[in-house]
């Protein structure tokens, strides 16, 4: 279905990443799932051509690929198809890039984006301990002390904090101001007081390593604040409103893979010398899942195009993410039901798809949070 509206250049891009992911990523899926770690040699490959996953959106003047939003989404779908735990690797790079591009000074952009383009890894420390989907209630603070800010607090579920070279940390300069007191800061790996305190082991999406982190008197130079006082949450939401689109394409990638698995099994598994796909009890659920996958891609594509045109897309992005999450769950559930008893057998990929999907759909805001956003946009409340 994607080929009906992609340009020839975009089709070539998809084929390039599909081939590279099939060659270098997909064969290591079982190893990564079993060990819950992306091997260092693969991580090194991911930041180099033909992948260059940390450089996708970075302007060429800083050494990046400067891909359009649709192009980044195409990459995300192909990576999600090959191994979904690597889509968060794209997302963290995108989040960091968007915050710097939107709020960073020329000096900050030159200093940090050029490092990311060369393969440095960033992470995005927004979620506070206890605050969850309500970042306005964050308790992490940043107090000005001479020529530095002193950051104190805890963050949870911070993706790839263990391999990050750079941290985008959000903290309140004045908790009495709520959202208007939150600012964004750049923290370097190895800064005293920055600690990983807990590896959050998850049901699925193994290899995507999330950590709770503690910031205990972390000193950050004043020059490392991104934007002005109180601009942090605006930058954070602006970044999320863009990265949720490519995340939705990642969902589509895994959903597409699950549907293909169901189709293959329905064609080859026979009962009474007939492929089970001949029975509507098997074929109709696969059809419904395939319809939703295509619809999810179209919704996500619409949001990506609006983003490229710098048009408002908050509602469209949340619609896309909520629906893509729904399509993903239907696809992996369908694959497991079509496989029957084989669905729970670890020798088959269906059970991993199920674990990955249910672990993944809450990333960057649960489906319920997306519906809240859409309702506010629709009703104006």
C-alpha cells in the first residue's frame, strides 16, 4: 500500500533500509531478545552508513542527513519491521535533535548536533518519578548557583541511559509556577551526581534498555540550558509531537510483520488437507488486521506531511499514534491466534511480537493520553 503515495526516491530509501535491516539487524533478533542487550558491534554499525540512525534529522551543516519527516518515518517502519527495540534508538536521537533544533543557540547546535551526527548517543530525561504522564507535576529541580545550575531529582524509564553520551534533562527552576517553571538542560555523561539506579526490565522490547536515574547535586553550566527559563515543557511537547509520528510508523512496521507471519501460517498450515486460510474464522481476522495496518500508515503519513509543511498537527499525530497502537495490538493478537498452540512456542516469533507490542504502546504517551489530546483538540476544552 505504501508504494501508492511514496515518491521514487522514497521507495528507494525504503528498499535501502529494508535490505540493510534484513542483512544486519533481523538475524540478531533472537540473540538480542534473549540477552536483553544490543551488542556493541551492532550499536556501532547503527550510527554509521547505511543506517546513521543518530543523524537522520540533523542538518547537513552539522554533518547530518537532514531527512524530511516522511523519510524518517519510512526508516522507522523498516527498522520496526526488522527489530522494534531499535526504533526507540531512533526516537531518542530525534527527541534530542528536536529539542536542540527548536530551542538551542547556534553554539549549542554546533557543539552538540555535530557530535550526534558523528555517532554520539543522546537520551531524553523527561519523565519524573511519580509524575508519569503529567510532567507539569515534576519534582526534579534546578537551582541557580553562580555560573551553574544544580539539578536534584529522579527520572524514570529513561531509554538507553546506559549508553548515552548526552542527556536532555528537564527540571523545574520554580515548582510554584508548575509548567511555566520547567526548563531544559544538557548534561554530559560522567557529570558527578548523575547515576543509573535501576534497570527497568520489561516483558518485551528486549534490548531497549530503560533506566531510572538519579540526579544528586548535578552541576550544569548556565550555557547548557536550552532555551529560556520555563521553556522546557514547550520544547518537550513540541519534540514529542514530532517523534510520535515516526513512533507510529514503527508500530506499523511490527504490525506489518505480524500480519505477514499470520498470512504465511494460514497458507501453509493445513487441517483436513485444506489450508486454514480457507476458513473464514482464520482469514477474516487477518483481513481486519491488514486493513488496520494500512489505515494506520495513512493516518501517520498525514501527520508526517503536515509536520513537513509546518502546519499544526497535534490532533492528527495523537490520532495516528492511538490508532497505530490499536492496529499493532490487533495484528500481534491475530498472529498468535492464527498460530494457535505454536503462538506460545518460543521457537516462533509470534510470542515475541506480542510481548514487544504490549510493552511498546505506552511509549511517549499511552493510547489513553492520545485520546485525551484528541478530545481537547476536537472539543476545545
